[in-house]
C-alpha cells in the first residue's frame, strides 16, 4: 500500500481527511494503562508497517510517542514520515514542559513533512528547522439525525472538554448576563471538574453524550459555540457548525478569524464579551445564517485546492 494514516485515538479530523483523500486510516486503540498502552500500540503499529509496506506514513501527533515511533522507524521500513501535528503536537502541555518541547522540535526536524492547521503553526515548524504544509480540517459529513427537545427560546450548543485552554467558567458567568430563556447546552464530561450546582438555570450540563446524541443536539441548536485560549487553534466545533450551516460563536483569535471569516461572532474570554456576542448574534441571526452558508461553500472549495497541493507535495518527497 502506498499511503497510510495512523492514529492512536479516534479523532474526527483523521476520519474526515482520509475519507476525502481516499486514504486508509488505521486507528490503533488500547484501553490499558499508559506504559502498557504505549507498548501494545507500538507493537500493533509496527505490525501494520510490516504488513502494509507503505511508501508514505502520516501519523497524528498527539500522540508524541506515535510520532516518535514513526519518525525513528522510517529508515528501517523505507517510507517517508509525515506528522499531522495538532496544536498540542507543536506545543505539548501548552508549551510548559521543556523536555516535551525539545522532543516536539526534534520531531519537526526529523519528519519529512509536518502538517499543521494554520499559518501560525507553519511558521513555528519552519523556525524549528522543519518543512510544513498547511492543511485545515475538511468539512465533515453530517450523519442523518433526528431533532431533539431543547427548552430555550434560543438554544446554543457549547462544545466543551473542560480543558485548561477553554474559558468555560466565563461562559457560565455569561449565561447570567443573557436572557433566561436563552439556553446553553454544554457537552463534555463535567463530573469532578466543576460544581454543577453553581451553574445558572439556563446552562444545561450534558456530560458525555454519544455520537448520535452529539449530532442531534448540534443540529437542533440555533447556534454553536466553541472557545479556546490557544491563539493558533482551529477548534473542531467550528467545522461541525459549518457542516450543519449553524452560525458560530468563536474566540477572537487571528487563526479563527482568518479561517472562519464569516457567519461567526468572535468573543474575548470574559463573561461580558461572551454575553455581548451571544446577544449580538441573536439580534442579527438572519445575516449570520446567510453568511455561514456562503462560508461552507468557500471552505469546501478551498479544501479541494489544498488536497491538490498536498498530493503535489507528497509526490515531490
């Protein structure tokens, strides 16, 4: 097999890109404890390399262990190693761990190509001595799903993982500043991370939801919100919102403004700014709805151009 894509987790980006490119995706999943998981996943990955005999291998980073394995084995199995580096692949642990940052920079030098999602990350890779290619996520296919019952006059689906780069506490404070019949339905496992009794009545904590439930909530909501404190991060929820033609509430970062350039309200990570953004998009819903439809067409066309350029680059390897 000429080209394969490897991941040690299930991630929508991998599936959407491989489906669009027509590449086989190998998801090596293990539920064991960390060290045993690394060992088992490494063995399974090497077996795939032996069996498939690929010429090009793309590996997702994170996992930094997978990326290290693929770059270190490329001369053994005679393939070109490409790393698909998410934001946390370039800046593991938010860039606060010196050892992991050294490994990340080394991987960027060792890889034949590092795929990133935006220009900011591309400049980081190049400055570290690597070769970079910008490939945002493709717009995912939306599954057929039924509408679900949501309580608000206006309903916002807030995609949240309760990670340190997400201003979820400010979102909950913002809910107190908007009309009480505007409901914020929040995905993500919250148990042990926040006190659910402290959130206002118009915030509904959903916890972990299944894939079908997730898409049902998104397709029923009026707007989709996905926020990050990372400057160079293109959040997955924005792609999902575009796929569903739902106007978006996003963080006011250069990367998000550049890629999701219309049909979106951009907010600062403060309760006041988030509340103002929500009120604004509600008051101008028709305009944002029209713009998000245009944005979907634009991004699909741009991604086709990106895919064409990507094939040209890998052929040159």
